[in-house]
C-alpha cells in the first residue's frame, strides 16, 4: 500500500526540544538528552511510534515562520516587541527559522519519494542569532526597539541536516543559506 494511503498523518514537532544545547549539529552517534520534560515526552512518543511497527515519517521542525501565525509564536512575538519599542534578548540565543511554504514543500517531497520509517529534521541548517533576527525585523519595519539583554546559558540548537540532504538531494533549490532567515521572516511580514 502506498505511504500516503497507509498513513495520511505525519507526526510533527519542534526539533529544539530533542538535543543538548551544545552548538554542534546532533548526529546519530551522539546521545540525545532533551533539556525539558516536554522534550523527553516527545522523544518517548517517537520511540512508541517506531516500536509500534506502523509505517511512519516523523518530522522534527525548526522554528516555522509564515502567514497568519499566532501572536505567542517566536517571530510574531518579536515583531510585537519591536513595535512596542522594547525587546528582551537572551545573549547568545539562536534559532533556525524555516518558512511554512518550505516545510510543506519538503514534506511533500519526502512523501512523494516514499520515505518511510524515518525521523527527519526539517530545518534550514542555518541557525542565526536572535540579535540578527531582531535587526532584520527592525530594518523591515523601520523601527528600533530598546533591547534588554538577559545573560544565561545560550539557548538554541543546531540540528543536523545530513539526513534531509541525503533524502532530498535538490534541497539547495530552496535557498537555504546564511541569509535564508531573512526570507522566512519576510514571508511573515508580507502576510
């Protein structure tokens, strides 16, 4: 039976909860240590899906950005902060942003290729600092926010794109590079 008919649903969740925050891409040979109970729960759910024997494709998403996002999500919250004139910034924090259109494209490609029984990080592979993200939002809005810096352990992760690149060789067509985050943000701001 084709994958799409066997499993119309694809488990999806955010990738940052599943890696130790080391700044290095997580690869199969390194242990996964989720930093939170939520992350440990998600990882346990993946194990349940894998052990069930059903055909599956688990997608771990970066920070998805796009039209009509909820106000509490990362980019809309930063836009609101810039518009209010005050932003709280965690020193050293990074985020790997990905446009929702590209999530849909990659999901469609993976399903179309018949990829099954895999867990795949759906990320750009180019995490950028929250400071750079705020700079771009400010530039696009023509506003400047006062920033309050919070010092603590760096927040963010750098999930590996090796499997995604192996499974979807034409990934470069999506323009994932160090400036990709700007295009992802623009997809939200233009909506």
